[in-house]
C-alpha cells in the first residue's frame, strides 16, 4: 500500500527521501503525559510537522514531553477517558437514549439493553448505557465494543453492588 501524498511525503511517518519505503514505517509523535495530549507528529529528521519544533523545543514548553509511537500515544490518550461501570438513574438513561440516535442499541427480551451515545468523548471513547432488569448503568469505553463485551462487566458490578430493597 502506498502511503505517499502527491508531494512524495510518507503520510505514515513524514519521510520524504526517495529511498524511503513506506511499509513497515510507523508514525511517531511528541506526547505530553501531564496534558494527556499528542502535541504533534515528528518527522524522521526530528522536526514536528506543524510547529516545526525539535523534541527539545517541545520539552522546553512541556518538560514531560516524550517521543513515542503514535498508536501507543493515542491508546494512552484514550485510556485516560475510560470509566468503570457505575449505576445511574432511569431518567439519566432515558436522557442519554434520546439526546442523539443511539449507537449499537441492543435489546435482549425486555430485561436487558445497551447502547452508546454517538458523540465521542475523545478519540473512539463513548458513553455506554445499560439496562439490566430494573437497574441502569453507565461506563465509558470504546465504541467498537458490543453488548456481549459490556454485560459481563455490568454483571460483576451488580454482584458487587446488590440492589437496595
């Protein structure tokens, strides 16, 4: 697969030398853990794409800035937005169900449902909502999950937090 744009720059890593082979290259970024932010992509020559800064320049602005693989940086970024299962009110559940068209809305009988709010929190992280019996739950995780990925986590929460009588 060709990863070069019309100017001959690799769209995966930023290399522009004719001898560069696009695969298996990997894009690198400058990431700041304290800001939980990808600051910029960096070229193989060590200069950021948009700010035209070196890693040292970036570290002068944010001392904790590090160079890392883009996929790892984005996974770290998204991980900070994940939230465990928690119980919510029925009203909160219905508000979420009606704010936007639900994503992956799944209904099992009349006792179990799950869906996510289609607006992303960050990256591919969304707010999931679940109905189990007469109880309602929320968690933040990847939009790519499905009902059968989420329900075991909700069941563990229910076991650990029985309903008040």
